[in-house]
C-alpha cells in the first residue's frame, strides 16, 4: 500500500475568466490539496492507497472523504475534527496556470497529530505542500516522514512551494535540506527548485529560471540523500537526475490546456504507480533503474499530467484512459 499524508482542502475556482469591466465570476468549490489530489490520482490508477490527514467534520470535509472513497482510497488513517476546512482561492491565468490565496487559520488539517506506526503493508509514503509548512501539524508530518523512512519505507516528497504561507524562506530552506537524508525520491517543479536554491527573485514562476542552476542544486541535494530527483518543466516535460550520475529528459505531451490545477499532483501519483510497476518502490531499486525504465516512467507521468490539464480542476485520469 502507498500512504499519502498531508492536507485536504477546498479549491474555490472561478467559473470563468474575470472581465475588467464585468461582474466577478462565481467561485466553484472543488476538492483539492496536493496530497489529497495525489491520493485520488493513485486510487484512480488502481494503486492500493490510503490517505493520512486530519479532515473537518463540516460539509466540505464530508465531501472530501466521499471523493477519496469514490476513488478507491482507504480512509482509515484519516483523523477528524470540528474545525473548518481550509480554503484555497484559485486565480487562473489566461495560459491556464493557477495561483492561490489560502484561508488556513484555525482549520482542521493543520491540527494533524502523529499517528501510531503505519501498517506493515505500507511500502511507500508520499508527503508535501502546505502540510509541511503550517504548524503544529507540520511537525507531526515531519516526524512521520523520519520515523517511516528509518524503518525502511520508501519516501517521496513534493515541496510544492506556496510562498505566501512561508514567513521565513531561509528557515524553510534549511528545514527542507534536513529532510533530504530521509527521502528516496524528491519531485519538484523547476520553479520550486529555483526558489529552494535561493536563486532568481525568490518566487516560483519568476522569469529567468536557469536550468543549469536548477540542475546544480539537484546534484547538491542528491548528495544529501535521495536516490533520484524528478524535475518538472511545465509543458516542456520532465527530467530525472540520479544519485549515480544519470540524467534523462522526456518531452511533455501536447494538449489544449484548460488549467493546470492538480497536474503536479498527478505527476506524483503517476511516478509512484509506475515505479511500483517496475518493482522499484525501494531506495536500492530506484538507484538500479536503467535509462529505458526511467523513460517509460517519465513518459507515463507526462501523459497522465496532460490528461489532467485537459479538463477543469484537479481531475486526474483513470487507468483506462492511459491504456490506449
């Protein structure tokens, strides 16, 4: 089983592009949160998956749990609480990319507490996004990462940087580096890698991202722990760099983009699912993958993300949609 740990929230997505002279568009509630989307995507791909989080008992929380169960995701590790569900207001650019404003004070997911040891059937743990930023829950998720890594569980992280939630960037960067020895796989966007390296203007999505700077940072992070790092380049594809010195890039899949909500989360799920297909949910096995294996894994992830981008909101593909 693969366990995905982290926040579940509600995205409020504009029903249409706002017009400067027209009324504000209605905001449509959509289930979301990076880890939540990753868990749903894994379930839709047919991977045995469980979600580990703290979810509100309000109406939004009930809908979030229903979405997990509909996707075939085990919810037995979900904690519940009466606090409200976190809200993320999406701002969709003309090119389909999304920015977010968060309403997180006093919400249920940030009060997550460290659970008992995960079941022996758990082979991989995936974490990331807001859950490793917002205290006191961030400390509990960090403790979960360290505990499970040290008992041999395959660990994956997608930082999915949200600058507006990080009051002290340098402190967060130091904390990120402290996680590296406990990671088997690090996946992140090129923009997030630039931000974590402290390069550019310090904001994900800033122009002038330097591919060489990003790759140099990835090599430095590999030396600290992970067996592999996967970098995403938006529509331009994905690159893997490995602790053994390997590097491979595949192009993105061309598609008409509706929006990019959930695309990176779909990549997380697709990578974990395809690594499992290759029998590589272990540190040693990832290190032993050949270029041909990585090409298959990355192309599968690119294809899955393209499907998500072709429809509104975080709606990852089902296995049958990728079988053709």
